[in-house]
C-alpha cells in the first residue's frame, strides 16, 4: 500500500475467462458496461450510454473484487481500487479533498474503473461515526459520481459491499449505483470451474475437479483458493527436501479441504 493508502493504478491482465461461474453477473456487466463501450453508436440509437455505477454485494470472498478487476481487463481500462475505510482512516480531516483527488486521478487515466470496497461504510445512519462517513463526505461522493465536479466520461464506478442494507438510498438513484448485483457463493458447477482455474499452472496430478466441488459445499472462491495455497505450501516444503517437484494429489486437496471451514454460511446467518 502506498503512503497515502492508495495502491496505485493497475492495468489488470485478466478477463472473464479467469473467473469461474458468475454467468448472470458477467452478463449484467457486459450489458451495462462492456457492450455500451464497444458499440457506442448502437447503444446511443436506443438512448443508452455507458455510465452509472454498479454495486456488487454478497458474502466475502466470492469474487466481487476479482470481477471488478476482470471488467477493467475486458475493456482494457485502468483499475483504481480503494476501501472506504482507507479514505476514512488515513485521510482524517482531509477525506473530501482526497476523495476528490482520487476521482481526478481516475478521470485523468480514463478509460478507468474506480472500485470502492466496503461501500457500506458510507452509511449515514451508523452510530459509530469514526467508522462511517459524515454527511459532507457522502455529499462529496455523490457530487463526484454525478459528474457535477468534472466530467466522468470514460470513468466507471464499481462498488462492493457485504451489507447493502446499510447504504444510504441516495446512492441508488439513477446515474449512481443504479445497478445492484448479487454475487452469490459459487454453486457446484461454479466451484468446479474455479477449482479448474486454480489448478492451472500448478503440479496437480489427476485432478477430479467435479468430486472436489461436490465435497466443498458452501465454500467461497477464496476458501477454494485457500485449499490450493495450503496444498502448494505443503508440496513445496516436500519438494525442497527432495530437490524435485512433488505433485499435489487429489487426496492432498481433499485433506486440506477438510481442515478449512467454509465461510459463506455465516454471512447468510448474520444477514
Ligand atoms: P470481500 O467481500 O472479502 O472483499 P470479494 O467478494 O471481493 O471478497 P475476492 O477478493 O474477489 O472476493 O476473491 C478472493 C479470491 O478468491 C480471489 O482473488 C480469487 O483468487 C478467488 N476467487 C473468488 N471467486 C472466484 C471465482 N469466481 N473464480 C476464480 N477465483 C475466485
């Protein structure tokens, strides 16, 4: 993270093929963002243009950030990402000014996707004001989004939250986060696709992605990634002892899966 809490500008080298499942979400993003950018004349003839924001919500670790980065990859746009808490914590007293600077940086680097994580921290009705935004920051955010401050041509705003019900309704008006998409936990078919993607480029022998998908009910994409990360670490430790690659087996993956608690169920229980 940079000194000002901002990670910088990225040109993501990934696209929708790098994401398992999420077909309905991909299709909505294509219609709202990708097709209007690629066929501006056609969309204009129907009175539609690219713009407005998309808010993604759902349990943690299910790909909200990943699909936002992949959207930038699909349209070859720059990607700028920041958590609302970073703006609140690191820019104490300067939040409005720095939010403006961030929007300006994104405008200067258009076409760009500006991604805000933890958008629920912009809730106006939170009791803990230290952790939520004040009215001035919210108003500044809305003005920036509306393009009142400067033109937002070529700028797309994506947001993610685990708790959309905390968000000020003003954010959902047309031209703002006017499309709200649920990013669900991956179903069995999506888990199979994610497992296949995660296994790519790793020495996995005789992967049975279907069977692993069946045994990982309620696992998020991040939980599945944790299985592979742990299996890779264990295999690497062995490989270093033996001085050669030790293939990761289906059994290794299943053993690790048993030690990982699936995380999506808790979100549904608390939601
Ligand atoms: P949070 O709410 O905690 O910010 P998130 O929904 O933004 O979570 P991501 O950060 O996008 O989740 O996902 C975490 C990681 O899990 C990704 O970097 C990726 O490795 C893996 N992952 C999640 N979903 C998928 C998917 N559909 N396909 C492939 N990998 C996935």
